[in-house]
C-alpha cells in the first residue's frame, strides 16, 4: 500500500513543483528535463516516427532486463504485448496529431514476463519528429483505487489538490491542499459537485473532458474554479478513471497555476527592457538556453550575418555553424557545465571562443564569442549570454601566415636531404669568428647521427672546438656576401662523403643542404684503385705476354664480378627504396581512413547506418595497420635472430576452425566457397609446436588466398605424411607463373600487376611464412601456373603425446554478468582505462581504478573483495611486474591478467614468471578480454 500512495504523492509533487518553478522552467526547460531523465526512477526512451527506439535511460533497461545496446533499434511492437505494428503506427499518427498522449499498455521483459506500464508520450516536432516517452511500471498501481481510502492521511500531505468524484460529478473525497485552495471546510466541499466549483467559462470544456475521460480513461487540462469567497483561480488538472469502493469514479490532481501566469507577465516586461539595452549595439548580443537554442538575438545580427533576428532564431544550431566549430562550441559548453560542480569556480567567469558562423550569402565568417552564464536567484546556471564580433579579416591574415609556415615546415621535415640553418658571429671588424646552429631537419639528424637538441642554440666551436678556421671563413663569406658555394666533403667522425651546397637565405645567415654520396664515392674509389692496379700490372708484366694475357682475363673476371656486385647492390637499393615507398603508402592508406572517417563521425547529423559503416571501416583500417606493424616487427626479429620458439600443445583442428570463423564473413562480398579438410580426428590433432607462429603461417596464406580470389573456391586442409604434417591453402585465383615461384619468398618482393590489390602490402608476408616454417623445422613450397590458381604447401614435424593434457578451451559468451564482482584495473593512460571501463561496465562489475603500480598494491590491500586484476605492465612509480609480485605475496590465488602494449618475444614469459596468470597484448578485443575474465572467475573462485 505504501508504494501505491507514493506514486500518487509523486504525481501531485511533480505538478506542484512545476507550478512553483515555472518562472525558471520558461527559460531553462531543457536543463530541467535533462536533470529529470538522469535522476528519475521512471523509464525514459526516445522513439522515431517509424516506432524504432533510438535511446533509453538506465531505469528502463532495469525495468525490462535488456541492455541499452539491445533496446536501441528495436521496434515498439517488439516489446509491446498489446499492440501490433499496425496499431503502433496508428497510435504514432494519433500522437503526432494531438501532440502527446498518456496511455496504459503491457510490455514484455527480456525473460518473456510482462508488466503493466503507463506511458506519457510527447511529440517533439522541432527535434526532428521524435517522441519522448516516460514509462512507469504500474502493475501494483492498478489496485490503488480500491485502497485510496487507507491513503487519506498520506494524500493530505501532497502538495497538489486531490479530489475524487463519482460519475455524476459529486465529490466523495478531498485532501487538505484542495480545501486550502477553495476555502471550504471538508464537510462543505463534499456536499458540492463539479458544476458548483467550475466557473461558467470552463463548464463546457469540463463537459467535453469528462466525456473524454469516460472514453479514454484519463485527461489533462486547465480550468477556472470558484473559491468560497466567489473569486476564481486557474488550476491545471490531471483526471483519471479509478475504481472507488467497487464503483467507477474520477481521481483529479490539480495544481494552482495563478502564480505562474503572473511570473510570465513579469518576465515579458523584463525581457522588453533587456532588448532596449542591446538593440543599438554594433556587436551581436544573444542569449541561449541550456540546449544552446537561441532565445534572443539583437538586431545587429542582420548587419553581421545577413539574417533577420527572426530568421536567425528559427535556424537550428547545425544551420549556424560548420561541423568543426559546432563541436568546439558544444565541447566548450560541456566543459563549463562540468565546472559548475566545483564550488571554487568563479560564477562570474567568461570564456572567449573563436569559431566560424554561416553568413546568409553562403560565406563562412570567423567570429569571436565572449560568453558567460545566466543564473537564477539561487545561482544555478540556466543558460548562457554572449557577445559576437566579426573577426574574419584578422583571421584570414593569420591563417595565411600559418599556412605559409606550415608549408615550409612540411617541406623542411620531409626533405630527404640534410638541412641546417646558421647565423654567423662576426668580430668588431666584421670578420667571421664562429657560427651558431639555428635549426636542423630530421634528415640532418639521420645522416649525421647528431640530434638537434645537442646543436640548436650552440655555436660550432662549442660543439666541435677543433673545427678548422677555413670552414668558418667559407661559411661566413656565404652569409655576409650572399655568394653560394658547392663542394664535396668527407667526415672522418662518421666515415661518410657528402655533396654540400651552402647559400644565404638572408644577410648574416647561411644554410647548407647536403646529400650522402658515400656509396658513389666508394664505388669511384674502387674503380680508381682497380684502374691503378691494372696499370701497375700492365707495366710489370709488359714483357711477359703469356702471363699478361692470363692476368687480363683475371682482371676481366674481377671487373665482371664487381659489375655484378654493383648491379646487385643497386637492385637491393631499389628493392628497399620501393619497399619504403610502399610502406609509406600502406601506413598512410589506413591512417587516411581512420582520421578521415573519425572526423566525419563527429557530425551529429550522421545517420546510424552510415555511422555503423564508418565504424567498421575504421576498425578494419586499425587491424590493417596493426598487421603491418606486426609484419615489420616479425621481419626485424627474424633479421636480428631474436625470434625464439615457444612450443606447447595445440589442437590444429581448433586453430583451423577459428581461422574459418574469421574469414567466413568475407565470403559475403565475393562469389567464393570456403572448404575445410581436416586430416585427423580431434583426439589425434593435438601436436607440440609454437602456436603463435603456426597460426601466423596459415593466417598469412589464407589472407593471400582471399586477397587474390574473387570467385571460385578456397580450400584449407592438411594430411599426415609419415613424420610430418603437410598443410595446404588452395585458391582459384589468377595463379603465379613458375618463373616467380622462388622470387615471391624473397624479402621486399612483389609481383608486378595491373591489379591494384595485387600490388598492395609490404611484400613481407611470404618471406615471414618461409622463415617461421623453417624455424618450426619444416619447409614451404608452391604449386601454381598463371591462370590456374595457386596452392601453397608447408610442412612441420608431427609431435604428439599419447595422453595430452587438457587445453584451456575458452567459451565465448553472448552476454556477461559480473554483478557483485569487483575488478581492479591498473592503467596509467586515461584513454586506455576509459576503453577497458566501457568494455566491462555493461557486465555489471564494480571497477576500481589505479593509475600506477604503487596505487594498485594499496587499493588491493584496502579491498578484500577484489576478485580479479587487469594489470598494465609499463606504469609510473611502480611497474606492473613489481606490483604483481607484491600482490601475489599477499594473495597468490587472485588472478592477475597482464595487459600491455609490448609485443616482443619473451614479454609473455616475463609476465607469467612474475606471477601473472595470463597475458593480453594491446589492442585488446572485447570478446577476448571478457572471455578471459569469465574463464578465471569460473575456473578459480577467490578464496575468502
């Protein structure tokens, strides 16, 4: 009975508060509504004109058992137990016509149970034709009518005027607030009927509303009532049909709105005075509510932006600013709202913004906005006021200067030649005595091995005291006379030859541009030495014709070998140059997609479908970039001999099945069949090898097959061949000429083709596969002809055990319920923590955040109920390895999962040896992380 009385009391309280605060809600309604949505226990949802849910609050998720992501995109008819899609469509049309509706229905929870719900819906035409819906579970409330007499004492405390009258209009109940408003005693009032307290001008409306209530069960309207002294006052009434002692009756909840109307009149007079003060200002004076909707703008807006005040106020925020400026404005507003929570923040503060704004003729103007808060009598921020000034001309001049500097900086940073700028230091007679480094480019650092930080701002004699005076004289002459010099120089300290050009960009300064010509000079020196040696041999053996002939042949052979070596060096140089150019393309291509589509997604008007599509593109590009980095790291480890084997048991059937699941979605965009051939049953398919390298080999081969095959069949399989297992990946793609079978396994090699996708990639995939296969004790080969598809084979030793140990089989869960589980996340990077928090938050777990290893140990010791720890390895104050060891000394049974950006060989073993139970490398995948948490929570519950 208590909950039912509370709901009636809440209804009256809301109406009462709305009346008392109406003078604030006139200008600050958006802020009020947002506060209600965030704090209300009622469910709230936003629905589009097709009946699709586009947003919900937490209360409605709790009410139905669905998550927010599950509800978004569902149709109302999917959860409404009473309405069909057709009925929902009819109700939407009715709400659009009336502007709103309050009705009851039944909704289905996720577990298929149903509950009674009361829905108050408002049509927001100016917000894109959306519907705001407040939902309340009224399963128990439907019994309220029969219990209302037992709630009388509580209802007397309600701030609203509450009455009950029968179907004839005779009153059978009243609370104290109603008697106070009308001036009657309880006995006097209960002898009256509706017609006796309604003013004549409201009686026809009352009659219509009573018919509506009998037909639909409820109604909300305003009416004039008589007081006992004969005066009238306005009431806003909510009337609903109820069961009163077994008979139909009408419950009425009323709010006195007389003060509201007086407040509105005072507000209009205040606004009139404010407008008179601002109409003659040359800058634009404006005010906006908490949703940034303009509520006033001065007439000067027409002189600056070309719109009349009425036109400007009618335009949406998106129609006033370009997307980037719009986001900047909203972010600044959000920051100011956040500051409001800090009691030490200056309430009189102002903020200056520079943004772009559309002119009526289509131009983009730069304007400065000086904004400050509008506050109510209690100091609460209810809107903003600002002064806007046109700064376009100043901005254009500044932007031109910035673009000029940016072009110079890009040229400076991307030059392949070394560049250094200096200023000459002269004595009193104008003779150069030293020079100072002003700037050097990245190529300078690369070619010389000297970092800018050790040079810039220092003189050459400070850096190199043994510098010969003639260099200072030469460069001083260039700076003082403007005459350039060009020469070749040899640096003993770094054993390199340079081609140098020195010139003066302005008097007193000189710049040098230089290129590394070491390779050329060494070749010239070798040729010169060879020519000298030939001449000496010719002179020495002039008289010995027979020996001379033999020597000439040897010399010819040497020359040919030198020529071949030179050609091979040139070819190697070209291959690496092509590789670097291709690498630049491969890095910039996904980065272009990531940056480009990320900027597009900042547009709030972007449709859900396009946003989802762009998200997939960004995700795909991130994985493409990660694969590129992995290839570079792998080839580097192979080249330096740092690639080590880590053998353990692996089920090859399960591994191939996982790869099949990854590539099956790609078939949807192609006319391709994916076939899998398992050579051994599951109980014989567990072998001992390095699982990471094995999976990398197959994945690279399958990726190539999908890359080159648009139709036909791709087959993945293996067979046991004595002591080896022979794996194969076959495709029906364009095939490879037999002349190229060996070449494609060489580093940096790619076959030329007119097909753009053939030329994509680093050219490292197959060389990595070859190196990894050989490390596993096997070999790799190819069978293919042009136009007949390709078949890649590789074999590895078949190492098995008669009784293999159980291999952890991670179960993938569709949903994760970690309610009651406390998880410690140790992560110093804020963005990484926010990402992990977003992944875990929906599971219901409680998250404790530590920003360094020392804090992680402290929080662990202070919270006995922490069940699992996610530990970043590289953190300030104390790293994750040290923190893990200290935690394991206290509670060795609490699982610790290492999460780190390190991905080099041995990192996993280092974490496990420190006491970590498992290891994940960044970037972390959602399912992989949550499955791992689920595994350790179910495998080994924390000890008490």
